[in-house]
C-alpha cells in the first residue's frame, strides 16, 4: 500500500496476520511467541482422559490453530517449538501438568509445529479473514497434525495404522470440529474489531 504525502510517496505495509497489527516489532514478536506458547500450555490443562486410548482430549489444538493464524508461520513455528522444548526440559505445561517426552502423544507435539506453521502460512494469504475461508484453513491444519501424529502413535505403541487411527484420530473428530468452529469464528471477528479500531 502507498500513501501520498507532501514529501512524496510513503510505503505502508498492511498487516498480513493479526500479530502485525500490534506495534513494537522485536519486543512484540518475542512477547507474542512466548504468549502463544503459554496459551497452548494453559489449554493443555483442559483434559479429558478416555479409557481406551493413551491420548487424552485437550484444548491444545484450539490454541495451536489460533496461534498459527494470528502469528503467521514463522512466529507460530518458533512458538510451538519453544512450547515443545521447554516442556521437554521440565516445565509441566503438557497435557495434565506433565512434562518430558510423552511416548504415545509425542507425534502430536511435533505435529503442532507443522500445523501452526501451515495455518500461519495460509493466514498470511488472507485465509483467516472470513468464516468461509477460515474453516478450510483449520481443516488443513488438522490434517497436517494427524498425518504426523497418527503414524507416530502407531510406531510408539506398536499397533497397525488402522488401530492407530481408531485410537488417535477418530475419538477426537467431534471435539476438533467444535474447536475449529470456534477458531473459524474468532479470527474473522477479531479482524473486524481490529479494522474498526484502526478506523476509529
């Protein structure tokens, strides 16, 4: 975008993701990366254990897709990598106040990095601005997550891929649909609020 002024033409960069609407560059980016990791860590404590699978239902995926879209792919990938590494180092902010390497659900943690980055990349292209465009963004992020997590689960607990799908994908589809609907509604609404405040 270019604006005309008495001194000439001035280039003004339009925000590509929600994080770009916050002023402050480096300090902003550090705060957002750390804040997003803490946000996912907080949602990780919303846990429902199912008796037939080693992988619990949590609020993590909601935080991952929101962070991905709001931060853009680079900051989102850094944030989820930080979340993973700090949890491995002993901070108990994995599911249910745990830390260290969770054998069965380790693939989900790695998948969070990829899913957040993909959602961020799509958001940078405007795919979080409306509900109709946000929903496919969320779905693609979820697919990327499970493409990593389900085969990982199969190897970790020594079952075939079909059994891993039954344990690590199918039980979570209904809950994920609710979380993706929340995210797909929140993002466009936030963009509208940002647009209103910037005009005011």
